[in-house]
């Protein structure tokens, strides 16, 4: 019997591709063979990033078309999901056959998908190939989606996923309270809710639901299902190679010149779009602080941010960039705190950097992640909106100063970093889980 051969299939957004790419690098380090399937459209973009599209001894890249034309709006997830679902499944068996034909002694033994790509587990199941899921958000959000039938049965949501009434619920003892208006599918619409409910059934063809988390971080979530397997934190050996985007990195020299724990790092993930008035308020807040800052603004918000900021900034206290190697930044000694939307990938990366958080959740599971950061782990503070719905420059200034003056939060952040990273050392909880998973996949 050869080494396990994994076929990894992410849904084509950064928040799915990055953790699956990190998993592929971890599996490759354990001697596994990896075939990584990108959509053709994503792969073309990835080839401009450092190393993503480059095969190495253990990781080979393959592609299939997503069924859309280049001009289609790929930020329309409904369009992307349903196009993929109708175009890719008939093509996957032939691709698997072609991959297996290249090395008859090392056929694909396991398919790992992220959510929205459960159809590939169905294809694998018919071909007798084992399957698993890598969930790209928190184990708590996975538990919430797994509880959809129970939430409908108990009258908390209707059959289209809408809350019957605004209330706080708790899925099980010791899990954070969550507002029914912030359930992971809220704001996605009826059609995508039904897709998620169906997807939760499909992914049961995967024996394991791998989570980029640790038992310590979300212990209560693991009581929901026996399938949950914490294997995090997933930390790629070279963070540049796990990103779809790359840009100018000259700001790293600037960062090296800043004093220890002096720079405020601001980033809202790859999907968030923030309105002009809020950007302006953030720009004014950063300017008032009179501290160096590094602000990552996604390309679609770029002009907005630069317009909002051009009048507000004086001198060269800060840098605005369209891309940054986030793990590298968060582990840099100059970083003082992280103003974050609390997406799960960012949350894990901040925890592993030992950096205090200023929480600015925008949607879905980010509100529960904020509860963990502020109320459970106590490594950050939340930003409160004013009556006009905006987070004011005064609030930003006040909370940054409060956060940077709180030695307890700093100490807990470093302790949580140590506790979390201990999971992936030899003999650590996540390390053992990963080895068991690899043995199962052979």
C-alpha cells in the first residue's frame, strides 16, 4: 500500500482555498501525495501569486471549468455555487480516472472538500473513495448549521431559515449565546439557506469534518457531533504560497523600522465591503490616534479607502495596502493590536500571533467569533456603534487606547497563543488527530 493520495477541492474563494492549501502543505509534510483542484478561473489568478500554481514533489495542481464565462460576477455566490453544481460533477470521474492513470500504484484514496463542494463527496462515494470535509469557519458555526433541523423543529427558525423572533439562543451548555439575527445563513436568502440545509446532509458522506481549531478554543462545540475533528491551527510553512493574491511587499521594510508593539493592524478579510462614511470615520480615528498603522483594503474598496483617507492623513504614520501576508504581519514584533472583522481565518491567525483584538464583526459567524474573543478567551474588546449605525472615530480612539493599556488582555493573548500552538507540536491533541486521520485515509 502506498502513501495516502488526497484530492482536495475547495470552494473557489480565498477563505476556503487558503485553509485547504494550508492543510495540503501539512499533509505533504507528512509524506502524503496531494492533488489540488482549482477552478480554471481561480487557477489563472493563482498563478500570479507566489507558488500557488506551481507543482512540487507532493502537491500537483489540476483544474476544471466552473461553468461561468470570464465576465460573470464571481462575487455572486448563488450563481457560482449553482453553476459549479451543474457543471463540475459530470467531469470529476474522468479527471479522477486521468489522475489515477498517471500513477497506478498511488490512486486517490480520499477526497477532502470545503462546504459548497459536497457534490464531490457524492462522486467519490459512488467510486468507492473515502471522503472528508474541511470546514473553513469555526467548529461552533459548523455545529450551528448541523442543528438546522433541530432549530426548525423547536420553532426558532422557519423552514426558510428566518428567525421566528429576535432572541438569544444557546445550542448547548457552555457554548456562547448567539443572536438569532446573526445565524450563519442570515442575509444569504431563502435559496442559499436551502442549499446549506441540503449541503449539511450531503457532507455526511464525509466520515470526518475537519476543523481549523483546537479542542481548547471551542471545547463545547465538539459535543454536537462525533464527526468533528480539530486539527488546527493550520499554519502553512510559507504563508505566501497559501494565498491567492499577492501584491507589493515594500511596506514590510517600513514595518521592520517601527518600534515593538506600536503598529495598529487593520484588516477586514477578502469579502467585506465597508461604506464610504464608515471608511472616513475609521480614517479619522486612525489619524487621531497618532500611532503607526497598517491598513489592508481589499481591491474593490481600494479607491473608496484612498479617497476617504487622502484628506485625513498627515505625514507618513500609516500605510494602506491592497494585500498583506497576514500571518507574517500578525507575528511581527511591531504589531500592537488587530482591528478585525473576526472572520475565522483571521481569528485563528490573530490568536497564533498572540495579538490583542479590537472586534468589528460585519456578518454571519463573525459575531459568535467576537463572543469567543471578548467573553470566553478575553483577548479583545468590541467596538460599539453610535446611534447613526457607524463606529465613530472617538469610539475607535477610546477602545484602541483602552486595549493597549490593558496588561491582562496582553498576558492572556500570549497565554492563548502558547496553548493553541501546543496542539500542533509532536504529541499535541491536533497533531494526534491529524496522524489518525492520515492513517484512516490510507
